[in-house]
C-alpha cells in the first residue's frame, strides 16, 4: 500500500483495517498517527462541561439599549430634529449676546469721590508703557549678551587663525633661508 491509498485518520478511528504494516514502515504516517494520539490525549484531559441551557437572543431585554440611549440615538439619526435643535440653540445664543450688548455699563461714582476718567486712562497707559519698556530693555540686554558672546568667539577664532598663519610663515621663512634662489640647498 502507498500513502495515497491510506487515510491515517480512518485507521485511527478504526475504520481502516489492515493498514498496520504500512503505518509501521512509513515514518510520515507514523508521525501523523502519533500527532492524532497526542491530540486525543490532550482532549481527554479537559473536563466535560454542560452546554448552556438557553441561548441569548437579540430580542432579549438585556440586549436592548436604555431609554436614554434610544432617545439620543433617534435624535442624532433624525436630520430634521437635529437641524431644529441647532437652529434653536443658535437663536438663543444670538438673543443672549444681543441682550448683553444692549445693557449699558453703569459706573456709579460716590458723591464724596469724583473719578477722573482721563487720569485713570493716563495712569493705565503709563503702566502699560512702563511694562513694555521693561520688556524691551530685557530683550535688548539679552541681545547684547548674545552679540558680545558671538564677538568673543569670533575674536578667539581670529587669534587662532593668526597664530597658525604666523607658524606657517615662520616655517616658510626658515625653508626659504635654507633653500637658495635657484633651488639649491646652501650648506
């Protein structure tokens, strides 16, 4: 018998007699049979459980949304209701805004104390200008510090470059002194 004629699962369930010789001699069929035996042993270690007596249906009350959720779902799904609610909210907002604009601002001055509006405004302007001047001076100081730092870094770089240039020139002068004008070395 060949492997194509034998179904190891049939042999495992006892439905294919006479295949013992092939399975014993075929490593692929033996491996498949061992796998089926291991699967059966694993399944036998599981405990038996009773299936549920009742299956839940979508029509059960537990699956129905709450009345509040149903109201909001029907509200948001209705274009007419949503449009009406939006228009009503916009109208109320406009009325409140218009009512607040029309209310005059009443400034009550006591009889004993007269408020000079020009003086109060001038004082507020002076305070705002002083604050702006302070901010401006702080920004200017920070800018000057950054400028001085960059200037110091540039001076250091120029100094290093000058030192290196002097070394190169000294080396060239020494070499020129050793080498004659015609390229001959003087001894």
